[in-house]
C-alpha cells in the first residue's frame, strides 16, 4: 500500500514537472542557493570568466519590477559561459506605468550589466534597442525580467546557434490556430496539444518548428533576421498589438523559428519570492480578456494575418 502511494506520488510529480517544464524541487533549491550568493561576487566572477558565450543578452523591465530584478540578473551573471554583454534597456519614462525609472545603486554599479537608455517601445523594448545597435550577425539572447535562468542555458544556446545559424532558437513556442484566436491554456488543451498551447523544450523529443517564440522562456535572434525599420514601426498597429512582443517579433522574423529539445529545467523558472509581484504586474494579465477574440494576442494574430500561412490541419505557420 505504501509502495503504491509512493509510486502514485512519484508519477504525479513527474507529470507535474513535464507539464510545467520545471523540476519543481530543483527550482526551489536553486532559488534558495542563488538568493544567498552575493551579487558583487557573481558580477566579479562573470567579469573574470574566460569562457565567453559570444551571446549578447537583452532585457527590459518596468519601474515597479526593477527592485525584484536581482535574482534574474544573478542567474545571468552565474552562467557557465558568460554573456558578451548584458544589456538592460530602460527608457527614462515608463508609458505603461506613467512614472520615471529609478535605477538602484546596486544595479548601476554592476560591471557586467550595461544600462541602455532608449525610447519606450513597450515590451518590445527588450529587443529593439539591442537589435538596432549590434552587428547584423550578432546572436542576441532575449529574456524576461522575472525569471531565474539555468546556469548552463547560454552554454546550451552556444552549441544550438552554432549548428543552426539561420534560424531562431527558442526555449518554448506555440502555433497559430487556424481561426487566429488565442485561447487560455488549459489542461485539456495541453493533453490534446492544441496549436495555441505553448510547448517547452523539455517536452520535446525532436526539433519542432513554431509560429511564435516566447520571450519568457528565452530565444536567440540576429538583427539580419529582420527588416529592422519595419520591426520598430508600430505607427499603424492597434494599441494592443504593442503589448504582445512575442507575436510581433515572430511575425516580422524572416527565418524559421524552432524549439530544440533540452533537459528538464534547462531553461528557466519563476522565483517563488516574485510570484505575488508577477501576478499583479504581469503584462499577460493586461492582455487577457473574457472573450478570446478580444485578447491582445488574438487582435495581433488577425492584424498580422498575412504573416502566417497554412501548413497542416488546424495550424497556421510561416515557412
């Protein structure tokens, strides 16, 4: 009886890890260890690390979340292969929150993080200023501001981007439904692998091409994959389209976008200490609507409908 209960518990844990894409016990342990490490120590170790990934890391944040950025920055500094540069793109004024950015001293003093002052382009600020400034073939890793990234994530991306220099490599992505409507992710949707349900790298046994890459789980792009003038032009787009950077960057990408298999937990996870803040400030919360057709993603998919083409039953894909 005890054995059966233990087996059921283990099976439930394995299933939860598969569905979330995270080794739940390992994430708790990693967060605890990382929170105890000195930021100054990690910054110094990153600067001294002779193993360079050649990747530029780019991200942004909003004023209310800048105080919670420390764990994300720590996770980027502790990489086995250091970033060539970590670019934190910050406007002077947040249009979304209608307030100034105040950069804390602990962040401004880091040697391995460059504060990039730029125009506010909404969530696209995480990639636009960087793609517009680096060399055309520079590989740029796009990440979110509220995740802890695996210590060997950049090392994994080095090998993937070297082997696949003409594609976007991502830790997760999803496909555009035939009706161009983005719906909430449910358990039934996951089990039947609905097009709009994101698939993470640990859930794959082989490479999968996707329509939309997810910045929350990271992806690598190069400026030459885009018409940068077009990528940065939101003038004709509905206001809600400015809030869905994953759809925007994916629609403007001129090369295939693929999720490559990775080991469980190899990409990222949401720190427990930031879950309350994330729930109240998440852009995803603003982009939801009771009617799926009114969700920001749905509006963007329809506005950019000429960017997708049909390939397979019930799914639209580019390329």
